[in-house]
């Protein structure tokens, strides 16, 4: 039985069904709209707060309506922008450049009163919170990075030895009315049961942080553990006083062993943190959630502390063995058998078996709560609204609300036996069989084509031969200049596309508008003097969705939005079937563009791994197989581009690194199939066709071997922000082929001077020699305006010319 670790800790059990988190943007992206209205000045701070409170109330009502009842069943995980920024501002731990936004500890202490403890901050203002998230003038926003292996981006904390880490009362990012404590009080005031606040846990918070610029060499954010724990101590006491029975501390970082900090030090921090937290006299029960994989050797460490509950991800992670479960006696186990990551119905039979085995393997009497594997923040709200999808496809889906229902069914099945949920199990089995038998799910010719792939299909002529052939064909100067593909997506382009989608603009008129845009972009590039031109991607709404709409095997949703970061949402396509390419997808646009110029035109494709990373991918066949199906479809497109006379083809793979597995042991296999799929897409290209690829980050050291194995003739990467720092490592690695390290940071509207571009190119030449180098921006230009695009490209071309001369 659960023994409270201290007499004052509440001991109410967790209800039998729960979820680890719920989408916070709202079914119609209410939060996005409200926050953006506030930014525009159309809504004031108190207006925004009211709307947010209404959204939270609606969410709680929705979850109750779905049957998620009982104290602590409903998570309280609201934040206006990001769960990590929420913690940063609740510590007052903004970096120095935002020092004025921290709220001042001094003020709080001086304001005196008996409650003002040392280190207690009054908090960041609402506008300050958003300023830290979005930047302002010269003050760069906090950096954004992928949360674990998901497509959600969090704001990276920047810490050094002196960053103040205090406690904002209530842990509100903005003021006490917004934090987890207020979210508990708000529900209680409304006469509801206490929700379960969800907060990023201390070890994960510090592992996700980076050392601030100028921090002492050797400083690691994890060194601040004790300071951070103090703030969590205040938080837990406040939550207890507010009436929370349970608090959920998310510790997903523990499932990864790829941090800079050695594993034994991570484990020591876990022991330290949770022993300390468990010893707090007056606090809610603590549920530590280890999502996105297996806790592995962190499980026994957590089990050895006095925390009351542990949430296991049994979708991405494996079920622990009987021996590993033994030390969990006396704790509550939340079994995450319903995926928070994908949009497919849960295999209820299989999930129930997992739950039953877990219960049998656990020490007798250990409570097992049925839960989701992660927060549901990665999935859209409600599949029932997708009425334009074919009914059969819709019946295979489970978005957040359907997953809540699944959790409840499974909890009932676990408690009352399979007979109690026999109808639901039978229905699920039926739908599963229907899905497997759907002709689009299993196309014989696609399966046969994948099976027939040989290593030769993934192998081009030796690079030396390609290099010579391309030199003859393209006749490019030293340091050739090019761009990454897209040109600014102007308001007119977006308007034309929207009108076409609504049926107000005919296809012919729409295509005329796009051709006019392509012509303009080609003329502009000629006039600026670029060497390898692009058509500008005006016709593409999005680099993945564009292909998803043209390939068979994909479906698009109407309301399937998920938060990407802050107010930014994406609507991933659903990859549900075997992939075929009914007809060429890009050839007409690229050929038209090539017809306008004598300069080489670069065809633009999105690679298999990136298409998968930014879609919801089927769960019924291995990802490696899906990747090869996409590889084959793209291979046919490359062949058609070649046949149409396009001499250069770029296959973008910005996501190859972001879907890298969290565990080092899982990486070789992933890299093998992902690189293999890219090579399948490009392996049929003649030696005379120059294959480019593009990756959107600079720290590609972890995947440099893999990038080398992509065997592209030219690879462009981001490098300007880090001032080419990566290049010595690239040189050392012995990267044989050509590289285009970005000389213009397109993530900011700032126009680099020609001198700046020249300096960066010279640094690149010093590291790699001029022979292998290209001059290009960091990434695509679709988010930039024309004024800065033109000016920057002119400077880039001037710089390339200058460096060629000294050469
Ligand atoms: N070709 C794409 C573009 O230029 C690449 C975008 C990306 O790297 N994310 O927009
Ligand atoms: Zn990019």
C-alpha cells in the first residue's frame, strides 16, 4: 500500500485513468489567436488572461465530459507559450540580456513584509514573458530547440554560475494568476476537483538548458541543481497549500543517454533531486513521468527515492522486467500504453495484455493507473471533426479526445476484466482488420518494388567521376553561388493560393500567377548574378505538405493542428498507405524555370526522412520500409527531372538529425535506413546530374558521418550564426565532397554586409580550401522580405567574387 513519505503528505490514490497532458492551443487554435491578438494590441493583458482562463475551463469541462474524473485525473499544464520558458521565468532565471524582465529580487525583499523571502521574485510581466520568447531589436530571443525527439520546440534556458534562480510566488511565469498553483485554485474555486499540475522536473530542466555565452569553461547547468531544487521546494509547498493531491514532474530527459553529462552524474542528480523533494514535509504526492522512451537505469534510482508515483512510457519504451519492477512496491505506476505521439487507434487487445502483464509482474498491491505515454500535446484535439476524410480512414484514427476514451476503456478492462469491455475490443479488432485489408494500405507493386531494391540502387558512380562530369556540364566558377530553394512567399502568392483553394481562382489563373512569380524570381537571380538558379518554390504551401498532396497514400486533415512552438501550429499530413506517385510533382515548374534561363536550374525535392518527420506516419509497418517507399517515389521524380534537362537536383533533409533516436544504441540502425532512403532517392541520378542536399543546422558533428554517407555532391548547412565554427571539425573528418556553409543568417531580417560575407567565406576557405566551397544563405528565403533578400544576395555574390579573386 502507498505509505505517505511524511505524515502530512496527502494520500489520495490517483484515479484509474489519466493522461499526462492535453493540447493547450484549443480545438480551434483559440490560444494562438488570442496571443497573437495581444501581440498586435487588439487584446489587452487582462483580456488575454480572461480568454486563457476560459480556454482552461473549457478544457477541464471537456475532459470531465470524456469521463476523466476524480481528483488529480485532469492535468493542469497550461502555459501561454512553452512549458520550459514557464519554468525559466518562474525562477526569474532569464539570461543577462533580459535582466530587466526577470522581476527584481531586490524589490521583493525590500517590499519587505513577512512573506518576502530571500530569492523570491515578483515575476516577469506578461509582455516581458513574450519578449524573452520572441526577442526584441538587438536582444535575440531565447534559442529554440526540439523537445526530445518530437516536433515541438521549447525555449532553451541559458544559465551560468551567477544566473539568479529564485522563486516567483505560485511559480507563475507571469504573475501568480498564471502558474500551476493558480490553475489548481482556479479549478477548486469553480467547484471542481483538484487537477494535477504538470511541471518540467528539475533534472530535465537543467539537462535541456545550455551554458550561457560567457559562462566559465567547465560550467554545466546541472551544477545549479541545488538552487533549482529550492524553487521546486517552494512550489510543492504552495501546491500543497492550494489543495493539490498530486503533482506531475516531467523528466523525459532521463530516457536519453545522449547528453553531454555522463550518465552516472545524471543518475546521481536524480537521486539527489528526488530524495530532497520527497523529504519536503508538506507537499502533494509526486508523480515522476519518464516519457519518450525507457527510463532504463534511472528507474531503480527513482524507485529508491520517496516519490509516490512513476509514469512509464510503454509505447516508445520497453516494459521493465520483474526484477526492475520489484523496487516499485508501495508506489503508484502510471502505465503509458496509449501513444501521445501518433494519431492511430490504440491496439486495445495488445495494450490490455501489456497492462495485465505489468500488473502481474509488479509487487502485489501496486496500483496501476492507465495513462498516455506522453502528454497529448503532440496530437490534434478531435478526430471526429475530420468529416472530409474518407470514413474508413477516419475510423482508424485517435486524436487526443479519442485517446482519453481509450485510456478509460483500458482502465475498465484492467479493473473489471476483458468481458467488461468486450464490445470495445471487438470493435477495435474489426477496424484493425479493415485497415489491414484496405487496398491502399498494402499495394503489391509497391511492396515488390521495395523488396527488389539492391545496394546498387543506392550507389552512384564514384565521386571523382561525377565531379569531372559535372564540371564539364555545368562549367561553374570557383565558389559557385546559389540559394537553398525558396524565395519570399509574398502576400500576393499566399492570397492567390488561398483563393485557388477556395475555388475563387481557377487552376489556370493560379498557375499563370505562379509562372509569373517564377519568371520574376529567375530574372532577379540572373540580374544579381547567381550561378545556380532556383524557381523559388512559390507554388509550395509547405515543403512536406506539397508532396503529401501529390503522392498517393497521404491524407490531409482540416482541424488537425498541433503546436510547433509558441503560437505557431502545424497541420501534419497523415501517411496512412503505401506510397505511389501518380504523376510527376515538380517537373513542370522546374522545366518552365529552366526554359527562362541559360544558367543551370536546380530542381527542389524534400527527402524521405523529412517527409516522415513532419507527417503522422503509419504504425503498421517499419519506418525503414516507409522511407524506402518514399525513396522510390522521389527516385522516379529525380529521373523525370533529369529527362526534362534539369542538371542539378536538391533533396532537402533538414530533419535527418532531429529524428535521431534518444538512445545512442538506437542510432546506427536509424542512420542506416534514413541514409539508405536518401540514397535510394538519388542513387539513380547520372554522373552528370549534380545532387545537392540541405540540412538546417550547424552542429552536424553528431551526424557528420551519416551526412558524408548521403553521398550528395554538394551539401549546404547553416553556419553563419556560429561563424563557421563547425568547419575545422568538417576538415578534420575529411569531408571529400562540396560544402555550402551559409554566409547569411536568414533567421533574422538583418542584411549582412558584403564584408561580413567575405570574412565568413575567407574563414571557410581557410578551413576547407576554396575548391570544395559554395556560397549560399543558411536556409530557404520564404520567411524573408524582398528588400533584405535582394540586398543580402547582392552582398553574397560580391563576396564570392572578391574571394574568387584572391582565391
Ligand atoms: N528548399 C527549402 C526552402 O528553401 C528548404 C527549407 C528548409 O531547409 N527547411 O525553403
Ligand atoms: Zn534549412
